[in-house]
């Protein structure tokens, strides 16, 4: 890959690279399908070869050679250290408190990191019926921390969620941390930059901007008055080795995947 | 003791209109052939239970077989929406669909409780979510620690239906790979049907395989290739291209009905359906 080729990358690729960089080598990671799976596999292919990928289908320590289309592709089972049943993965492993990082997508997020993956519009008569909770509520509550990936628009970054599917940060009254659970959402990666909760107010605050993105771009793409960190960091564009590894992650037996 | 019967007979004898029916299989080993047979036999008013209602339930819902859906994640994995499920929820087409939704952990706990003959399972979740006000759970307090937990009612379907790799002539069932909640749904259901890739004279023991003894299963039917477009580990791969194609097939009502008419209603059984599908694929290559 030439430097000119490396300079032309997509917003989704920048997202995957930025999220992958945040995964530490050796982290035990509960991975959702789509953007999170792409980022987690990129981390494993680059700086975090000892990352343990856990898929909710029961595959523990999966090392897929291709990007899986579903969370239960055969390749995940074939390359896993162990395959367990679905009741076991959610009880012994997730709620048992053995996962470092949960990795989720969502349709909507609010300033506290709460997530909606259930409906757009009224519950009884939704404008858009979304897939629903899946593993997300327990992933966010019981992984030590949770990363979220979603594209940022005023329709996804909302003042008020249409439905609260997943609690972003446990409050004092339901703090799972007191019982060995996690601290909730610690990082949100969008196509414009990275957000982290303010240490005091816990409100999501933009701490990193992607190349060629301004703080005003980010403000316009949010449905609430965004907080931007005073010392905002500028993210390095994808390096050649990151892009090469990302583009080598091909889906299994079909041409295109919408993530 | 399991009876080995043809699939059409098993569906006719075991599934009645109005039943609570769970077709399980978490991405792997989804009993698609049974879904098609339910559609051919025009079962109605079913309460369909399944953690991940993907294509198999999109077809049953779109063909008007369902009254209610109990589920935790309803999408076409890695592809997008289930258009028939969405049309039923958003526009009551072809009929209104009542929903009871949980998280995956909630459904899994409900199935485990069903298999254990407990009244409920417990989950450390739902706290603070809107889900808790929309679904069928109750809050309980741990008698030992005082911790607040969500109780999820046991899932005990009238009929539990799964697909597995193989059975022996006595009806002992062997299943391996991603095993989802298949053991739980068979043990927790009043009646059960297991379709298999093949019936072999003797089951070789396999490490880590799930074994359902013949005396836990009501009926076993041979349905080779019956999980397609899902897969049977060791027999055939997941047809990811079909999941992508389903997005197009199911997008509008007419296209969906035409496809179902041609591929399911007008085919007599699994074999005819497979021959039609293969002929079409050969002609489009």
C-alpha cells in the first residue's frame, strides 16, 4: 500500500481503527456483530494478538480468519478455545463478571451513554421496529467497561431516547459495581471522533477529533448541546499497517457486508 | 420414547393451532424445514418463542401463522432488518403481532428454568431499563444478600423444535458445535420434535456433544439439509449469501408472497424445495 492509498480511507475504517486502538492486548472482550466485531478483530490482527474474543453464541477465544457475518458463524466455533451453551455464556461468563470489555452498537445514544436498540417512535406503534435488546443490557452492566460504536447524527445522538434498552452508566441505586459489575460506557467511537464520560458529571464529552473533522461538525451532528473537552486530542489517521490489516479482514463466503 | 416419523406427520401430530412453539438454534442448526412445513400445513395463532427470530420466523410471521412473538433479538444477523417482522409490528400486516421481549440473558434464564422445572430464572439485568416495564418480569430480593434481581418466568412451550446432526435408530440425538439453548428447549417443552441430518446405526461418542436420550424426545424426523440457510457443523456451511438475498426477497409484500408461494406452498416437501432452490441457483450462475 502506498502512502497515497493509505490517505484515502473511509469514515467506517477510521472508526474501526480508533476503536481497535483502545483495546489492550490480553483484554477479554465480549463482541457484538458489525462494527464492534470488525474493530475487535482488527485489534487482534495488529497490536493485541492476545485479545480474547467472546461471542454471545458461546464461542470463547474465537480467532476467525474471516469477518463473521453472524455471531454464530461456524468459523467462530472452529477457532474457539471453547464453545459453551447460551445459558452458560450469559450466566457463568458475562454475569459471572469475567469480561473486561463489552463492545456494543446501538441506534440511539443519550448524553449519559444510555442506549436504544428497541424502537424509533412509540413502543406500541413504532415508526421503526429495531431488533431489540439482545445481549446489550447485561453486557453494559456486567463487563468491567463498555465501548460503544455508532455513526453520529442528530437522529442517533439524541436529547431523549425513544426507548431505554441499555443503561449506559449505573446509578448509585443500581450500581452493579458494588456487586462486582462494571462502570458502564467508558468510550463512544463515532465517525467524527471519540467521547468519554466527564470524570465528575459523567456526561459524555468529546475528547478526540478525527482528521478533517471540526468541533463544529461534531456539534451539528448531535441532538444535544455537546460538551467538548478543552484539551481535545487530534486522532492520527489510520497507519498503513492498520489499513492493510483492516482490509485483509474479508467476510467469509459473500462479497459485501453491511455492518 | 422417541418415534421416528416423516417430517410432515410429525408436524401434523405435534403442533396444533394456538400452541406455544419454540423453534430454537442460535444461528447454528435452525430448524428451517420445520418452519416451512408449519407454513405448508397452515398452522394459525401460534405463540412463537425464539431468542433470535431471524429468517425462519420472518417467514412464519409474514405467512400469518403467528399471534404472538416472545424473543430477545429480531434481525437478519449482519444484514439488517427482518422486513416481515417489522411490517407486522409497524403496520399489522398480515395480522397484528403481540410482543413479549427480553434480553438474551433473560430468555436464556427462562429456558434454563423451564428445563429445570423451576418457576422462574434470575437475571442481574433489566434494572433501570424501559424493557423492565414492557416485559413479563418481577423483582425479587435475594434472601441471603438482599440483592435485587429480576425474575424471568420459566419458558415451557407446548412444542420445542430443534435441528441436530444425527440420531440413531432408537431416536437418541447427538448435536455439536454452537449448541445455543437446544438442550433446554427440548427438556422444557411438553412435546418435542428433533429433525436430523441423518439417522445412523450407532452414535459414536463425540467430546463436548450434546446428547438427548431418546426418552427425552417425542419425535425424530430426517431432514437432510433442513437447517439451510443456517448450517449444520460438520455437514454444510452457513449460506451467508442467502441471508443477504433474503433482504431483497422479503422487502415488499408481493415479492415475499410470490417467493413463499413458489418455494414453500407449491413444493410438497423439503426435497422438492431443495431441488427448486438448486435449479434456480444453477440458472442464475
